[in-house]
C-alpha cells in the first residue's frame, strides 16, 4: 500500500490549491493509499538558515526540531502529492522552503515519487509554477509522475460551497495524477528502488 504525504503550497484558508489537494487526497484514499496531509502553516518551519543547524559528536547534521520531525515524516512515506499555487510565475516561498529543508545533506526526497497539481485564477493554471517545480525536484533525484493537472480560471471552475471542481475534465486530470502517483510508487517498490 502506498504511503503518501499531501502538501498544499498555499497558506490561505480558502486556497484553490488546498481544495484541489483535498480532491486528490480523497481519490488517493479511495484507491487504498494511506495519506498524511501536512499543513505548511501549522508545520511552521523556519526559513532555511544553516546557522540553525548544528553537528552531533559524530559530525552528523542536527536540524531544528520541526525540521527533523518533518524530514523523518517524509522518510516514512513513499511519495508526495503536491498542490502548487503560482506566484510570479513560480512556486510559493513556503513550498520552496519546505523542499530546501528536505534536500539538505541526507536529501530525504531522493528516490521519492511526486505527483503535482495546481490551480490559479489566471488562464494557465500554474503551468509555469509546475514547470519550475519539476526543475527543482528533478535536480533532487525525485521521480516525477508524467501526468499533469492544471486548473485555470479557478474562480469559475470551483464550486466554493462544496470545494469541488465543477467539471469532470479537471477532476479526472487530478485523479489521473493521483493514479499515476500510486502506479509509480508501486513500480518503484516492485523494482526495489525505494
């Protein structure tokens, strides 16, 4: 059974991307995955600063407690389902900061599988943010699901009363990314990659 961490790169309470994340999480769980949702606002990671790190008597890097706990949680999972907003054609600072901490020496993202989705008010539906996120993750030796779900014109495409997408096209794309994530995790497990 796939164990997946789900993260929205938005801190906003009524975020399109948090709604999109919930749609993906619901589908992942319906497919038998165990999903742990991590709220980056509640996690409250400090900004990456090597001055916050120390070394133990064996020379191993010791991270701030919140960072250590987050890194440990990631090591206990097979992959990540990420919902990224697009801010100035890139990913959010809070998502980038989380990735930066995970990639510090002992990169806990290495060989993890990641599926990504995104929604924005604009006409491109986080296309540029997802491309930037793919670039960042590929440098970190992450397996990225080769499917995408981008929801443009989010004000028109979401039903805010229910938190659901109004049309099956976008919902099926989110489900496709979730399915691809499980398939890639299972493939990696069968090949003893992870």
